[in-house]
């Protein structure tokens, strides 16, 4: 694994040597035709699936990515070893990629957003790109200072080889193929479903500025990771199922471990978050306002205003003044604030920050329309293009971006 991001980003190969084991694990599953499927191997498969799913949720995700609880250095190492036995690369790589995901969820910069690159790419395609193989150790500097974790980072495949060897010793070829390979492939796709499905299917209880969803079926298979919208709303919580009926087995085990003194400082969502009464952060407000503003086409609005000022006493200057100072006035095709509010209510989950989102979206729309109005008509197309390049232009015809 390379730590030199710049060097790796120069190449964007579709395949690189590190993904070969990933493909071999899949191909190896077919060998069950020759190895047979013993009951002992199926039992190993079930135990390894649930044990390592706990290590993925409680280790890779809630501990190494989010520091949702504290533990000893020994248990930290055990968690890292067990998580890495699922062959999903080092805990440092996983946590760095995941922290990046939360910083840029469902924007162009998100490495696995179904919104931008499609479902299959977000599920599995992204790992085939060499540039995603690099680890930004700066993002995980809190853990990169442990030499034992750096060792696991350097020899990331060792834990998986050790567990695979153990399966072979216990139950022979069937133990290796069915016990180890089958459970490893199931774990790959259960984990990847959180990147893909949990950003496409399910309910949104919280406004998070991204596409994260709560999906009960995924939560069952991933021991609680399917409550992904809850998680995006309050990331540092060790508990992801916020309601009593939101089954979150990883959290129940963490609570049991805390009673035994193995983990402590288990972080919980605060009351306002549980009641969905928390004020949204500025980044979430901005992203949500951009989604709302994109429902309206500033180019059409500017054109309508231009043609209407010829028919009335209004000049473009008057129209600009009205746009900037009288949001309550109806101006050819320009939606009123109330219309934006109605659209926001239909688009988003309940939040006490809705007015803030609507105000920001209105500002964005007015900015875009004003910019198009102050420019002479033949240049409008060029301005729209440059706005789009600068990330200002709010988009084409109104269309739904969120389900
Ligand atoms: Zn996510
Ligand atoms: Zn997370």
C-alpha cells in the first residue's frame, strides 16, 4: 500500500495488484464444488460472518473512524486485527476513506456516492481505481502514531491469512472455502451495501445534506449499520439505532463490553438529536439549500423577467431591485419564498432549520438570476457556463434530486 497520495493520484488505473486478492476471494468461492460443504464449515462461516461484522461495525467504523468510545491499547489492537481479517484493508486506510466520505458525502468528491457515479461504482467499482488505494495518514494521525497499527497497516493482509489458515486447520478445504471465503465475500457485500444501498433506499428521518437513509433490512445484516441516516445526523455516537425498535446489535455488544470494563466513554446521541430538534450545522444548511435551489432554473427565470420588462414599465434595474429587496413580490417566474418553503417541505425531512435552508436557497437563486440579468442577453449562455464551472449556476430544468 502506498502512502504517497500525489504519486498515486497521477495514475488512475482500472486495475492494480492490490485488488487481485479481492477477485481471488470471489473466484475461490466456486471451489466449494470440489471441497464439499460440511456442516462444520457452514458453522465456521456463520460464526466468522457475525464475529467479523461486529469487528467491522465496532472496529473499522465506530471506533477507528469515529472514536465513538474508548478502549485499551490491547483491545484496540484485537479489534484492528479482527477487522482486518475481513480483508478490507488496514484500519488506517478504512478510517481515512470513511472520514473523507463524511466530509464530502454525496458531493463530487465522495469516493463512493451513488448519486454521482452510479450504484455499481459506489458499491464495488471505486475500489478498482489505484488512486483509492492510497491512505491519507494525516486524516488518521490520531491512530497512525501507534507502531502496532502501523505494522498492521504495512502487512494488512496478514490477519486474513492467519484466519484463513485456522479455518483450514479446523475443517480442511471445506473450512477454507465455505468457512472463510464465503463469509468474507458476504462481509464485503454487506459492508459495501452501506456505501451504496444505504445512500439510495430507505427513510430519511434527518436532514443531513446527503442521501443517507435508514434501512431496517440492512441494519439486520450489518448489526446496526443500516441506520445510516441516523449515523450521518450524529456521527460520533456509538449507538446508531436511535429508537428502541431500531435493532443495533453492535451497540448492545458494546454496552455489554462496557459493563465488563473492556470499553468505556461510550458516546450517545444527545436528547435534541433524539427528538430531531437540533439546529443543523452551516455545511448541512448550505448543501441542503443548494439542493433546493437546484429545483429552479435561473436561466429560464432571467429570460422570463427580461421579456416581461419589455411589456411593463419595469426596467431591468427595477427588476433587480425587486429581486434583491422584495422577496414577497411576484416577478415573472421567480418563485416566492413561500413557494420555496413549500418545495422544501415536500423534499426534506422535518428540521427546525428549515427557514434557514429556505432563506439560503432563496439567496442562491436570486444571486444566480441577478448575475444573468446584469449581463446582456447574448452573453447569458457564456455566463451560465462560467457559473456552472464556478459552481454557482444552479442547474437545468427543475427535477427531483431526492426521493
Ligand atoms: Zn454514508
Ligand atoms: Zn461513519
